[in-house]
């Protein structure tokens, strides 16, 4: 019994050995059962059979193109003539197979990978690519760069997203498809593979986003100008008109800013503009000459405004002035000023609406053409112990307060009297000569920039002045004497000075009839001369 069992076992072992050896020999030229190559079951297949299986697999190959805007297309192996190219790779895999380890492979499975070389027909390939729907001109929308929106009061400046379009980069597409086919990929995402012509400026462009941020910082600024009871506001709606983007850089139109500042100056500057003064005598006068008043420093204000805008902050301030005045009210000189009436030769100094001092003075000598200027001026500076110099004089004064170039107020200790008609023949070189005590009081009251309002007001002459003027006219008429052709100058002077008298005093010219008769005689002499050709 034992002998039979041994014989049976030996037979079985022999059979197994024969099977083992037989399969080992078989697997010298075939792949072991349980073997796959790139997922293809090739167990028991020869290299020729494996090549056939791979050819069949590639023959049914399809590549799906995933395009923008949810579009897809398919390229098949037959369309491009795709076929595998073998260079002994399968034989090499088989050669590395241990045929005698086939039981292990059978139960352990063997998953092999093969670097396949896929070839395709270049002509078919190019034709298939060019025939794709995504390659047709009517289906390609050109990309549009991301940009900055116009200004909105609600949102400021915002990003206008780029339109990435659907324009294909043909070279990139062909390279990507070729690579995908060679790798037998199932899908090709054209977006991820860089097959599109993208805009030069995308939604994430750092320079564009930085410019938008900068624009929004500028328009977030608010500059409120204080003009007393009136305000002017520069906010985003105005600032945005001055901003632009050029070559990716924010540009500020400084000429437009300058125009705006000039507009402010035109509206609010009061320098060189006529001023109305209710005089200490009652009537109002209009003073049209002189530089006193508010004056915006346009260059300085443009620089400050640009700085304020760039800060992105809100500020309230006065403009940058090159000169200022006392008040933004109806009268820029306010209620502190020097009032000088050249007609009456009398001045008044007011501080905060209260009279500080008033006095007679002597102004510029009319007979020598040194008349004092009228106008609205401001005190240039004040000083003591000055020496006033001219072509033919050097005069020391204790209190010197210039207001119109080299014309100013000062003490005149050499004078014994002030007021009246002194100025007409014995006046100053243009300055306002004052008693020393009055000059001192004014010096201690006013300061640099103080308004000085100089005017004439016929009818405000003193009685003494008027009587002197009447007597001057009477004397001039009496000097006419016998009328000849040479009398024309003195007659014209008498007529001019008579006409300049207030109507209320003309009746006091007791020899006016002599002037009328002289004018008549002169007219006859001139007429006779014309008839005789003289």
C-alpha cells in the first residue's frame, strides 16, 4: 500500500514537473498569465500578439479637447493616422520576464508599463487641427485686456475684467495635441495647456491693480476751501477729471489743476478789484486802484492741492495766498484801516471799527507833479529812524510806514502847519506828512499788511481851502489884463480852476464876468486872425 502511494506521488510530481518546465519553456516566448501592459491583458500572448492588441487599442483611440466656454471636440486616431511604432520594447519586456517564476507571476499578477511611440501622419494631423471648430475664424474672439473703469461716485474706480476670448495659438495647440496623442491621453484641457492667446493684461495684473488702488486713493481725498462764509469743495467727482492712466501709469493733468486754481482766484481774489468805502464824511467812494486784497498764490496752491490729493485724506483749509486781507466779507479791508482823503487833506485811523486818531496832513506837491496816488494799498512794513532818499534829498524821519512803493506815512517835524491847500504848491514828494505825535500813534496802531485807503472826494474841502481856491481864481482872472493872443494860456488856466470849484463856492468869484469877457475877446481875436490868414 505504501509502495502504491509512493508511486502515485512520484507520478504526480513528475506531471507537475513536466507542466512547470513546459510552461517555463512556453513563457520564454509568451507573457505569463496575469500580466498586463498599460492595462491591456497580455497573459499567454506572444510579442506579435501584444503588438496587435496595442495597435487595436490605438486604432480606437480618441482625444477629447476641452475648450473655453464649455465647448468640446474629439480627435480620433484615424483622423490623424495615428499608429504605434515598435522598436523592440515589447521583446525587451519579455526578455526581462523570469519564465521559471511563472507561478509567482500567475498568483502575484504583473502590471507592466510600456513607453509606446505613437506616430501620425503630418498632413492628416495638420488638416485635422485646422478643421477643428475652435480654429475657425468666426469662432475665435480676440482677447481684450483688463482695464480700469471710469469714475463712479458710488464705487470709485473698479477693475474691468479682461475678456480672455477664444483665439487659438495654433502652434501651441498642435504641440499640445501631439504630446497628448503620444501619451495616449484621454483629454486635453486647452486652457491649462496654454493653447489660447491670452490678453496682455489679465485680471490679476499687479501693475493694473496698483494703479486702480492709487486712483481710488486720489479720489478719496476731499479738499474744502474756507473763504469765510463761503466754501468750495474739491472731491472725487472733480479730482477724477484730472486723472488718467497712460502706459500703465497714473497721470495727473496739472494744467487742469492750474485752470481750477485760476478759477478760484478769479472768483475770490479781491486784489486790484474796486472797493467801496463809506467815508467818514458820509458819502461812499469807489476806489479802483491799488493792490490791497486777497490774492491766491496759484503756483503754491497747485503744489499744495496736488499734495492733498495724493494723500487720500480730507482737509479743510484756506488756499495758499501770496497776500491776504482783513476780511472775507463784503469789504475785504474789514473794520481796521487807514482812510486818507486827499481832497480834505485829512486822515482817519480805525481799529476794530473804533476811531483811533484823525489828523490833517500834507500830501504830494501838485504843482511839481508829485501828487500822492489814490488806491487801496497795504502797509509794506513799519520802522523807526529811517532816512528817506531821493535824487536831491535825504530826509531823516522818526516813524516810517510805506504803503505804495516809496510813498508812505511819516512824521514831518519841519512843518509848522498841516492841511488846507499847502499840498498844491508846497507839498511833499508824494508821501503823507504828519505831525510827529500823530505819526507815533499810527505807528503804534498799525502793522505790516494794514489797509490804507486813499481817495479824493470833491465837496469835502475845508472852508479855508475853499476860500483859498476862490482867491486863487480871482487873482488869476485879475492877472489877465488886456486881452491879446498871448492871453490864451492864463485865460484857459483861470477857466479850468474856476470849473474845478464846487458849485457852492463859484458865486464867491466876484470877477467872473471879467473871465467871460476875456474869453469872448480872445475868441474874436482868434477869429480875426483866421480871416487874415495870420
